[in-house]
C-alpha cells in the first residue's frame, strides 16, 4: 500500500481499516510526505522556510474541501495519527521532506507506529520540499535517491532477495 501526500493519508487509513476488518492482508505501507493529521499547528506548519510548494494556507483549503465538518477531520478515517491504537499494522517506510509543512505529522506517525511495535523505516530528506519524490523532471537526483531508499527499505522490511546490477 503506497501513497504520496493525500495518497499517503489514504494508504495509512486503508491499512488501518484492513487491520480492523481482518483483511485484506497488507504487506507494507509506503507513506511519502503523508497527511496524517488535520491539526495545522506543528512547528513545520509554522516555519516560514516550509511555505513553498505546499503551504499552511493551502492545506487549510484542502481540509475545507475534503472534510468541511471539522469533527469529521479529527476521526482516524481522515487523520490516521489520531487512531487510538496502531499496533498490528503492516511495516512502514515513511519519507518526509525537510521543507514541508507535513514533515512533523509524518514523523509523528512513524514514531507512533514504532511505539506500537510496528517496524518502521523513516527518513527525512534534507533540503527537500513537499512532493519532491514525484518531481522526477525537476529534482531528478533527490527523486531517484528517495525512490532508491524506498525500494531498498521496502525490500529489507519484506525480506526480499536483493538484485544486483
């Protein structure tokens, strides 16, 4: 299960729902700069250096359209960080970017997964902005490094045989 930004939110929510429903089995979660909480009050949300491709104001606009009912935003189905229990979820690879308003909530989700006993591989990519992983034509070195990291860590978490060029 994998997703970037809002897709990372959906991947985390689906992994939680699959666990609650007893399936389908999810082998792993790959969460790239994920939205995990509706609360825009972390340090990364307020840092002026993070108001680039995705801003605090833009996130407020997205939340207003995705979940106009503020009570619904706080439910784990919209804010997976707010789930009472994260135990039993599939292993996760979490990628965050230094200059991203979502950085702190993505890292908080990784920390909560780890505290619940879920194997987690977390990496913050220094100097990068939100969405950098998919900006292949604009940030080819950073994107390639992040994708290589995800592939390597996912292979490690799933104990897959390594292929060598």
